[in-house]
């Protein structure tokens, strides 16, 4: 910001002058106030310096209370000084300046000294007073065509306040010596005299402030005793009248207070003075607006033939710029950011319009330069006011608009992108904007985050045509967002400014090379600029800001460090640049970012050359040779330079260079390791090939003395020494590399090795072929290769990594005698080979007879035979997988029982040819199905040879067995139900409540058949029947007890019958649902094989399937003779039985009319409520009218009993769910029917003719009672 006047950039606040707080302000004032003789030119008191404040604060101890009060006031007001670049404080605050009481204001208007001054308008006399800063005043620095000067802003922020706050001491008479002593009459005269002098002094200051419309406020300092004086109000009224002070917020009395109370007083005082301050700047705005309105808004045309004449008066457009800027400044003083921004935008538009005409502002003139500074400052203000409102998109939009518009104008001025002046201006703009954002973020402004990053452009991207926009930065750019429309942090724009300064320096060098004469003022001034220092400063600021960001920006941070190092390099500060090169090259190497590593190493190597660091140059040259991005010509030159260095220079110390020569890319220059097999046995050779293909232009002249190939850090390497006499073959044999008995460090190995030609021809590769023999299991791979260069005192080791990450990703091939005979290796990791023990040779056999039966101890014989040459220690683990029906199964082996895992069953040590046998018993439960067993056999070879520590020759063999499991027996029954014709005990019979009372309800006869299901012969030892809850009336098993044990073949069966009686209690349970019958058949059986004789017999429990006895319900029994005589009446009885256990019945009877009979009896009736277990009998007399088989009248019986639901609604009774079952009017006549309601039809059964239907078979409608028509045979005589 040093490139622009600070007055044009800072944030404005109302200016408040505070006077009367000098060194002598705390003492009682004499008759004439003292004048501070140390005032400076701008009217500020010298006592306002920080040194004086500290000195005054240290001397207040021991002084009177007014000295303490004055010191505190000075310190408090001095801390309220404003004028920062960024000030987002929206509270009512002043810019406080401490001044002397006699400070003078700059003149408001003066008489022009020249008679040739131009009038301000058509009606204005040319000799009228003018402002000293007016373009119409010949003595003004803006005369005759200047628009605005920084001194005008300085006048309002430092010299001309809006409020003048004056502190003065109110005279007080000495206190009486005693409370009883009367006051001195002469004190009243002195008091009046002092007050008159004080009022005169205030009046003099009031006159100077009133001329400028300022607010004068006086604070009188008095003791607390004076506050209790009854004459205080009279004295204050006198002083106000005599001095001409305003009636509002113009006179205060202050007594010594504490620091906290004093701050509250100052805050309240500022609140009271805020409105006069705003009125002061509002009056200025109104005055400026009136002047502006006198000028036309459109551009004033120039007279024909007029050119850019220097000294022409300011045009209307210039006056509009001046007035818009003034109104924007006064709006800032009033803390109206929206209005200030609007005026600044109008000012900027007017300036751009003036720049568009070279006749208004001729380029490269003083006014043109001032206007450019003003335009940049106004743009800065607009951006800052947008940031105050958190309008980030508008902020960056205006900044880009300003850059774009001024860039377009620069072409018309002849200072486009090919001139250093343009890049100087662009760099200042980006730096100014970056500093604004830096101030804002330090003050707590949070910039909007940018997410969703796209790939970065290349670091060498060129600048756009319209100027250095943010798009030239190698930054993270969000998808779908224009980067120029997104506000970045300050580091982004610091970096852009640095790039602009780099372009400025480049254009300056070009201009210097083509400049014939050096008399150009711009070039002369540019020679004084240290461009590299500015670039370094900007890059350093950008680096610190990027490093402090929370978002991941490591790439940008390293790029900044690279630019800083580049700047040090260009400035010739090689020692400082090397420190940055070392740090960033370390990261670039690790991440293999060769696009950035190559220029970094190039500049680092040149810095080492210029510094005379020979040992630092050699490793850098080797690294540049190994980079794939290095061209073949550069690689050859680097290698020649390296060879020249090691031939001429002397090495100071031994060093090791640690750069990988081979890179992971498909470009020429690869290292590949191929093993012929990916797995070999112990003591077998593992053949391998190592192929080294140098990069183009490398290893042609480098004097490689030897090569060391490391296949294990604890084993001696294979060494190849260069020999000029050896043939230059492409395939070099290495022989057999055998592992040592004891570990040997690589540095302990001897340097003797094979001789071979280690010179590569251009475009040729060398293949090193050999084999490795290991005496223990391990993973074989080539760890690294060292190329050794020995020349004079130099000894350089160039390591080549052979890890999987650095090897070539091309398809591995096994080289033959020629390139055409290469064999591709399809292994996923051809550079690795595993050495394992030979698998142990033994047989594992399981002997058993499938299927197994549920419930039996099923034997499985495990037989293991040693077929190996060594003695084997064998152990067995058995894992049983869970069954599909989640049943719990058991297995037993060697007294170990488990439901899931049996571990560590030892078979002992078996010598070659021996076998061992053990039996596993499987006990299955649940349903039939597969049982899965997993066998794990651990074998360990017992050898006389000693193995290395921690190595054991152990193998594990897995085997899975699926055991088919079936049910041994199958049960089938055929039940027949019948009701026992016994009278039911009464409802109130007390025997019902006796636990031992057994009243049979049903009789069940069952034919039971037990069938053998398995394919094997079984022996049934016993078969028993166990019942509970019912009475066993008869069983045929009692007569067959001598038939067991008996042998059963496959599908053989055994049948018997049983008869049981079911009691009322059991019937009640069975009435609810289908239940398992409370009877079981226990069968004890075993297999008939001789081997099974030693196995305990198995017991299988067979449960009788669920039974479905008839459900007890309401039934109507119709009894009549089978035949009758014509015209002779016969009796018919309808008995309705309620056989339910707990429900009553509400029965309705409806008999249809019939043409075949005359019926005597109730046709439509509601019967008495039937209690559970009771019945009702209805008698009829019928006379037949027809002969033959005649259909009896239709008897309709309906149960209308309802059941209450959970929510209080009536639900159908059990088995209901139908409607319309209630009887209606009888067909053909009859009495009135009962009301229709929900009902359940009851089955009417004719005794001796019908079969009782189950309730579920009755239709859902009331017509279901007619499913079984009742007939009678009528004889004619």
C-alpha cells in the first residue's frame, strides 16, 4: 500500500478534537490560560506522543485528583484514535485527536491571488473567495485541472473536526478552615470574575467553531464539593449565556472518577455528540450536492480542432468526479457504507469515461497519473465496502472489472502487456487487493470456502492476454465455477502480484536491451527498483498464507517454495536458494514429480557450480542424468560434465548418492527382475534375470568400475568387476548364489567377483542371469543394485532400487538367446519367488458307513499313514459346522466331547510306512440332513538336520467330510374318534372341581405303524408307549412284548393299535386348537453289525402327530319315525344341545311352511338361553298330506349369541363371521318374524339318517341348514 497515498485508502470516522488535557490542564487555571509552546504544524499537541503519555502516567502518583483525572482522560482518548485500513466496527465511534486549546484551523476560503482565475459558474465573480484546494484557486496544487488531492482528505481526517471537545477547570474558592467558619464575601467577586474570563475563552473558541459549523462541547472539571454547591447551576447558566453555547449537549461538569466510571462517561459523551457530528457531514454533503447539480450529467463536447492543451480548466466531467468523491467521503464519515459505495462507483464510472478520451486526460501527464491513482484508490474503496457487507462475489467482480477496463485503456495509452509499466501497475493492483484481504482475514473476516477441486493446470501455464488474472495461478479450481468469479484468500493474489513483478522485470530487461538512449524517465526510475527483492517479498507472504490454510494446499505451498528458491537464484543469492532447493526436492523425489524436480535440480546444480561446491554438483548431475524428463542431449552433456569433474577435481570426502536411477514409467530406462518360478522348494535353485536398460544418452561414457547385486542385506552380494578384455555380451551369467550358514553383513563380503564388460551401447540392455539357493523358507527378491564409479580419489555409489514400486510395469519376459525368443512370464509378481518346504507325504482316510442315523453314536475311523521319508509328528483338529436346523450335535474323540471344535488330537510320531487309527463318534440330534466336519492335519517333520532359529518344517492339510444323516424310524397313525354316550354331569355337579374326577368325553382308536427307514439292518430291542392326560383303555403292545428284540430290514414295519379315552379337561384343551397328542413311543435300537455291538444302543422317541378331534359345538337333533300313514299325525322332536364348555347359546327357531304337512307347534320362537352342557327339547305334531318320500319342513336354528371385542364392538362368536342367518317371515304366511340380526346357523341332524358335519363344513349363509334335506316315507294306508 506504500504505492498509494494512505489518506485515500484508510477507513474514515468522524473527527473529534479534544483540547485542554495538556500538562497544566489539571492545575487551577490562572487568569489567562497558558499556551502550549510545543505544538506542531498540524495543530496536534506534542504531549500526545506515547513517550510523554508514559511519563505522565508515571508522575501522577502523589498529585492532586485532577492530575489523575487528566492523565486518565488523555490515555482513554489516545486509545480511541482511528484511521486503519480495515475497520469493521459499526458502533458509534470517533477518530479522536488530542490538540492544544489554541489550535488553529486551516483557512476555509481565501481570495485568489491571480486575476486570471476561472469562475465557478456563469454567475460567480472571479474574485470571490475560493478554497485553498480548489482547482479555481491559482495557488492550489490542483489548479487549473486537478480533481482531488490527498491533502483534501487529510484535512478532514486530521485538521478539521466535526466536534470540538474542550476540557477546562472550573474555579473554586479555597474551602474554609472549619465548618463553623463563615465564607469570605470576597470569594463571590472572584468567582464571578473567573467565570467571566472562562466564558470569554469559551466564546472565543465558539466563534471559530461556529464559522465552520462545528459542534463545541465544554467539560468543566470540578471537585465533588463543588457538585454540592447550591450556586453551581447559577454559575453554569451564566457561563452558557456568556459564551453562547448551545442548549443541548454543550456543557458538562466532571469530577474525579474511577477508571471504569470515566470510560462510561466518555461512552455516553460520544453518544451525545454523535448526532451533531452526523449533521456536520450531512451539511457538507448537501452543499456538495448543490454544486454538483449545477453541472450537466452528460459529457461536454470539445470545440472542433481542440487538442490536449495543458492548462485548460477542469471540465464538467472532472467536477463531477470531484463532487462524487467528496460525497462518498462524507458518507463514509457518517458510517453509511451503501451510500458511500454508490458514490464511489459513480466516481469510478466518471473517471473511466474521462480516461476513454485522450483529450480529457492526455496520457503520461501529471493529471493523468493523479487520475490513475485516484481510480485505483476508488476501486480499492469499492472492494472494501463490498467486503464489509460480505458480498464476496461482487467484490471480486468489481476487482476483475477494474483490472479488465484499465488493461483495455492501457493499450490505448501505449503501455500494454509488452511494457514494464503495465506489469508494474498490475502488480500494484494485485498486491493492494491482497493486502486488503490480509487485513480483513486478520480482523476475523471468514472468506467463503471453495470445494470440489479439478486437476491442476501445468505449472508452466502462460499468462492470459487481458492481464494477470487469478487463472494463471496453479491453484485448486472448483468444478463448474469460474475461478475469476471466486474470491480466494490473500496468498492467491500475493502470488499473482509476484508473477506480475516477474513479468515487469522481464519486460524491463527487454526494454533495456532495445533502448538506444537511456534518457527515458521511466527507464531511469525503473533502474532504481530491486525487482527480485519485491518478488521475494511477495512470494514469501504468499507462502506463509498458503501454509496457514486449513484446506490441503501442499502442492501450492511447495510451488511457492519453488518460486522463492527461483527468485533467490535469479537474484544471485545461491546460498539462500540452496536451502529451499533441498527442502522442496526432497518432496518432489518422494512423490516422483519430475515435472517440478527437473527445473529444481537444474537451478540447484547451477547454484552449486556458482558456489564452487564440487561435491554438491556431482550428485545433482547424477540425478539429472537419471530423470526421464531430461532430454538425450542434456543427459549426454551432464554425463560429460560429470566425467570431467571426477577426472580433474579431487574429492574431499566419501559420500553416497541416494537418487533412484530407474523410474516407474514406460519410457526408455527400465530395470526389471524376473524369476522363472514364483515358488521353489528348499535347496532348489531359483533362476532369475536382472535386466538394466539405461536412459538414452546415459551410461555411455560413465566409467563404471563394478556392480554389486544385493539379494539379501544379510548375504554377500554378487560382484561384477569391469574388464576391458571381457566380451561385451548382452547376457552376463552370475552363477549360483547360495545362502550362508551364518548371516554375513554386506560390508563384510569380499570385493572379489566376476569380470564382465560394464559398458552399455546406445539402445542396448544388459541381462544378469543367475540362480539363488536357499536352505530355509523365505521370500526371494533382489533388494538393490549398486553401480560403483572409481576414478582417482572419487568413489561414487549409485544405487538402483529394485522394489516392486520402482520396477518396470511392462509385461515381464524371460530373455533367451535373442530378443525374439523371449518368454513372457504371467506371474502377477514376477520379481518375487517364495521358498517353501516340500509338502509332507501322508495319506488321510476316513472309514464310515453312511448314512448316519439321528440319535446314534456314529463311528468315523480316522486312518493316517506316513508316506514320507522323514518321521512325522501328526496332530488333528476337527471343526463341526452348525447344522441347518440349528440343532446341537456332539462329537467325541479320545474322551474329548465338544459341540463345535476338538483340538489337538495327537496321532504321535509315525515313522515312514507306519499308520495310526482313531475313532470319532458323531451324535446327531434334530432333523435329518447333512453334518459337515472340517479336519485339519498338522504335520511336522522330525529331521536330524538343525534348522535356523525360528524356522519349523510344519505343514497343514485340510479335509472336509459331509455326513448324510437320516431318521432311523418313521411313524404313521390312523385315528378314529367317537363320542362316549354317557350323561354329562350337571353344570353344578361338584365332582367337576375334583382333580381326580375323570369323565370321558371322546374315545380315540388309533392304528400305529413304525417303519424302518435306513438302508442298514437294525435291531429293535424294545418298544414302549407312554401316555399322559388321557386314559389308556386298550393296547395291543401288551400281547407283543415277547416279539422284541427283533431284526428289521429296510422298509420293514411293525403295527399295533391303541384305544384311549379323552377326559373333559383334555377335550377342553383339544377344543382350542390342534395339539400334539399326549402320548409318545420310545424305541430302543441299534445296528446289527458286529462292530456296532460295542456301541451303546440308541433311543428314539416318536411323537404321535397332532390330532384334530371334533370340536364341541351347538347341535340340533331331529327325531321322527322313519315312516308315517297318510292323514295320521305323528310326533317329531327337536332337541338342541349346547355342548360348549363356557359359552351360553341364544337360539332362535324358524320352521318353514310345507304343502306336504300340517304342522302343530312353534314356528317362530326364541328358546330359553342354553347354559353350557344343557339342552332344550321342542315337540311337534305333523300330519302328512302327500304319499311317498316326502321332504319334511325346513327347520332353521340360529345362534345369535354375540362376543365383545377389544374396542367395545360386538364381534361374531367363534366360528361366525356371517350375517343374515336370523329367521325371517315364514314362506307362505305366518306371524311376524323376529328382528333381523347377526346369527350363526346351527346344523340340524336327523337321528338315524344324517352324518354329523364338522362346523367348518357348514356353509357361511343361513341356507347352510338345508345342506342335508330330511325326508320321511308316507304310506297311503
